C-alpha cells in the first residue's frame, strides 16, 4: 500500500511540473506573437515590469464642416474618434500627418472612456491627413501651449495605440426638380465637391437613394449614381440605374437623398465599381457622426398626373380618406385619395417595412380643384403601404402588387372550335387591366381587340364569340367576361361578313408602367355542320337528373340513355341534334335557351315534333320558313359546342295535348334558319336540318309484361334471404349488381327474365318491398353512380370472421359473426360481374331503356369529378352497352370457373389457427416472476465470489 501511495505522489508532482512549464511556454509564445503581429492591445513598459497598459482607438476617413440633409446645414468642425479603450488614464493626441505637429488633444480618465463610445476633438487645422495617438497620461505632459508643437518620438513610442486617417470637406447641393415627360432618366445635382488638401485628388461618386419615414437613408437601394468625379463639379447628371448598372426610370414623384461615396483607387473615365466605394461619414464637434453622412435631399416631381379631376387624364382608382384600408392595388395605377382634411400638408406614401418602420415610397400631388391627393404607383414593389400627413393615418393600410408579381395566363384552352361557337377560356390574372387581341396566325392581321378591367386577383371565364365577329351590331358581344372582370371596350376590323376558317392567335397582355406580362394561344376555327338528330330514352333518370348538356352526354356514353325509335309515357326522352356552331347565336342575342318555350322564341334555330298524320307533314315549304311542329312543353334545353339537347318526360315528348294512339308515328325535326350560320356551314346548300321518326307505344297493362310489371305494388316481389326465385316481379329497375335486382321488368332492367336466379344472393340483408321501376331515388342514384355500391356485396352469402388465437378449424360454409367482423369481397361495379354467391351477371342491350347500367348519368350538375368519385365509367367513343355485356359474360365465366376449382386458400386473417405466446406452455406470469428472482440471486452470488 505504501509503495502504491508513493507512486501516486510522484506522478502528481510530475504533472504539476508539466503544467508550470507549459504555462511558461504559452506566455512566451503569446508575448512573441504580440511583438510579431504588431498587436495594439498589450505593451510592456520594461523587461522587469509586469504592469501592462492596454489601449485601442479607431479613426476612419471622415468629413467635417460638410452638408447634411437631416441638419439642413453644415456640420461644425471636429474629428471623431471611436471605441476608445484603456485600462489607465490616457490622452488622445491628434497630429498633422506630414509635420507631426499637435493640432488637438483630449485627456480622459478610465471612467470617461468607458462611458463614451465616441468623442470629437476640435483641431487647429481643417482637413488633410492626420495621425491619432492614445498615450498614457503619465507618459505625456500636455496643455494648450503645445498646440502646433511637435510630438516627440519618445511620446509616440509610449502610445498604447496609433491610427491614421484623412479629413475632408464635402458638399452636395441637390435641388427640387420636375420632369414633364412623365418619367426621368437622369437626375441633376447642382454642385458637388470633395476637398482633401492634397490637390483634390480623391476620387468619389454621388449616389441617389430613397429614405425611410425617420430620415434613414436606404443605402442598399440605388436610384442612380454618377460616374467617377474629382474635386468641385457643377450640374452633375446622375443616370437613373440600379446597383447592377441597369438603366431605369423614375415614374413617380418622391423624395430622394444624394450622398457622397469615396472611390479610392478608381480612375476617371472607368466604369464605377460600386462594391469598392465607401460612405463618407460627416463629423460634428457636438454630435460626432451625424445621420445622413455628407448629403442633401430633394423632391423629384414627375408630371404624369392630372392637374384636374375632369381633364381626361387616366385615373385608375379613387378612394376617400379611409376606405382604401385592406384594398389591393397594382403597381402602375394612378390612384386618387380624397382628403377629408383642409390641410395642404405634404402627403407621403410609405411602404411598411416592419410594424414600427417604413420607407418613403412617393410624394402626393394635390389636385387643383379638390382636396384629393394623387399618386402614381409605377415601379413600386409588392408590400403593405399607408399614407402619412394631411389628415391620413398610418393605421389605414392597403396591399400593392409590384410589377414583378403581376401576371396573366390562359388555362383550359380549347384548341379547336367551329364558326358560330362562343369559345370559352379560363384566364388567371394578377394584374388590374388586361387587353385581348385576336389576330390571323399567318398574316398577323388584327381582327379584334378588347380591354378588360380585372381589379381583383383570381380566375375569370372569357368568352370569344365567333358568331358576333363580322356583325357590327354585335360588336360588344365578341368578348364577354365572367365574374371578376369587366369588358370596358371592344373594337373590330371586321364590320361585315363572317369569320373565314383558319388558325387564329389569341393574346392577352397587361402593361402597367414597368409591369408587362402576356400569354397567348392559337385556335383552329372550322366550318360548322349539322350531322343528324337522334332520340334517346330511359326510365332510370327523370328530367331533373339530366340538367346539363354534360349530364346528357355522360348518360349516353354509359348506356343509361339508349337510342330509341319508340316513345312511352313512363320514360324520359332526350332529343339530340348533333350540330356544331350553335352557342354563339343565343349568347350574342342574350337569349339563352333553357326551356322549350325559350327555344320556340329564339330566331335562327328551330325544333319541333309533329304527327305524321297531321297537315304539317303534308305541307310544303323551304327549310327556312316551313313549320317543323311544336316544341314539347315542360322540356329542358341545353346547347353546347357539340349540339342541342331537348329533355322531356315521355308524355310531353311528342308535343300533343292528347294521348296518341298506339303505333302512331311522329317526326322530330331540327333546323338552322339563321342566314349567317347557314353561310358558314360545311355545305351551305344543304347542311342545315335533321330529323328522326318515332312511334308511340302504349305500355302493357299491369301484370302482363314478361318478367313482371315494373309499376306493380311496392310490396309485391319483396323477398327474404335466399329467395332467388322471387326477384323478377318488381326488381326490373335495379341496376347491375344491386342486391335487390330482378329480371326484365317493363322499367327496363338489364337482360334476364327475372326468374330462377333473379333474387338476392344468399346472405344479403333483408329488405321490405321493391321500388317502382325507373322512378325511385335509389334507382336514379345507382344509375349515376351514387346508389348502393356493388363492391360492398358479401361474397357468396358468406361472412369472413377474424379468428381468435385459440379458434379451432371450423367449416367455412357455416361462418357467421358480428357486424364488426364482417369481411366483404369486392366486386368491381363496372364489369357487370355477378357475385360469387350464384347471381348471374346481367348485361345491357341496346333496346333496354331501364338504364340499370353499372355507371349512370349526371344528376344535373356538370361536374365530371363527381362522376369519377362515384365510380362512373365515361370512356368517350365506346359502346357502353356492348362493352358491359361482354364484361359481364367474362366475369360470370371466371366466377363459375373459380367456384368449380374448389375453395380458396385462406388468407392470414382467415387462417383457422393462429398461435400466440399465451398459447405456449411455461409463459404464464407466475413462471416469469420466479425466473427473474432466480436470475437476480445467481448474479448476486457471482459478485460475492469475486476477490
């Protein structure tokens, strides 16, 4: 033990010795380094004296007795020294840089140096090179008698710090000026000078800057700057340009400051290097460095505002003294703010930088005949602004969109259209005004121009009416705008005639002062045509469910509306005139056709239905004036770029007051009678009318229809679980895949007799009653894709149960469980596949107007996204009925093959046995506690055996 303690004491002593040696070495290195790099913070008075004197000062090139825009006068003579520090009482001594004569001094105590960040000394000479020493007071004896005497070398060597600088006299004379051309490219500075006592050899520049509300110069924002100058200059022209040298313009009145920057090392006639220029501080004996340096300010007036309110000059916005709060303005607008105060005090526009600071962005101009103040906002950047002065309050602020953030662009552009159409575009705008120009893409000939006001940001629908082009009386209807924009004027070079087919350019542009943005698109305009008239019918949807042209087209595409040559009273009938170039005529005449009565009053388009046994069918007449029959009453009319659609109930579709006889035939006819539309048709001689023939069909009496009467008692045909043989009576209107489905009732259910396999699949939930074919809300919802989802059907009448850990194998055919454990097998709705429980797939036929397809028509809104969300299949150009029939057959065949192949391999959740740790012997809680206690005891015993 003694040997061990002795060894530890020796190691401790050795460590102490090492620390002492290293400390000594460190001190020596520090002292050597201080001597090498000329450190000003440490001086040793003698080799045996360890009482050090620390001291430092900072002196920079500066001006004095120089102009300053804040003081509105020259500063008083004085040299400013900054950051004076010393641990002993010291004296600041200023000497002439050439003769070393003392020109000023100031003794300071340690406490005074700590309390003052800067001091200013008066000097016996003005300007030139100076040297400043910080000398411990005990090493110098000084009084006023020593002014203009030489500072000895010994006194210089005893200084704790020394600095050199140059003192200048600077002058800037910046006068108010006005530019009547509406903008300024150069600014004039009356006088500038920098005197240096060395022959005026110091290069400098004059820079122009904006200021803040509290008279701080915004040095990092350049309005302009001069070329390299020397000495005294008069009538200096300052180019308006930014910090990168890019030429610019001053577009609005404002207050600016001209200041001097030293450009040492730069030569006359060479481009200015702004990054190497430095501000010239302005020293004052009482205030040290004053705010604003060597500078002067001036008001730059731009005469681009009206002197009177009614002189015809442009005025974009007008507000009272407060209602501009929260508004959005755009850079480039001329805005009038009416002042409620009688004061003629100068009103300034401020851009809010922070909640407490702002920058002067413009000077207001008073109107001669009112108390209103005008501002031209051209060139202002995006931000929050307020007015200050003349009765306006800073708290009332508005947002302004700068030129860099203003933009317009087209969206949802249609590349092809027909003559006679009103082509619609979506315009996104972030600018106050937009101009639209329509021109020939090959000759660049301008056909029409329009000016729009868009005071708020957003999107606007723009309509370009090719029917109105060339008709002088319809010029105002060439360009129309939706909410968010106003058409202010339209001009056209086509006074008479029609627009010829071809390719045209549509350009939108906005130019507000410095802000200019544009976008364009091209559109191919072709001849219009009339391609036929077809009739469609359904019992799955009523007239309200087909409330738009888009809804009709989708119902046709998915088979809910089927082509027909017969009409029954319990159906919904749709006449479709496949014709292009129809939307422009009603839009140009402000006569939108919404009902059959509207269509009857619209000159230029004609539609009617007449009995073939009537006198109208035998009457003669041309296709312009000949009668076409009556427009069905209580009908809805839609017109789009693909045609005209008339929707009516079956008992109104034939335009008769009495019920027709069974088998009576009718002719529906559509005609284009407008001369302008006839001229621009693909075949001007004959491409103007279309017709179709329909036969009235009396519905069979109740109970006589094959497969059951679709209009029978609601309770008839209701079935219980597994009642597959009773589903045909009233389930005729059910769509493919509906658990309530039956056979082919008169309501037009999908193909199938409604017999043996028409009932619900085994295991489906019981229902009370069956809906009337083609009339129930459920049937309509299912037809448009919003009814009961067939993909939530139970699979084969069996429910999947998530087994517990200790479940033993059971027969899958007998699985039952609570609703929380139901696992249903999805069946895609669009395939028409039957559920695996045995219900066969039902296909649609072209003559089946029950409309119970897997995807249905629109409910009246023209929202395609809603159709996608409900599973509607709208693949345009396909035969919906045939494709679904084939899909149903394939799905049925696959389902049958799958059933014959035997049961599926169970999934993990359906596995009959899943073992957990609770099922393994020996993992009970008691055994676990005992095991932990034994392990702890064994560990304690092992630690006790260790020496």
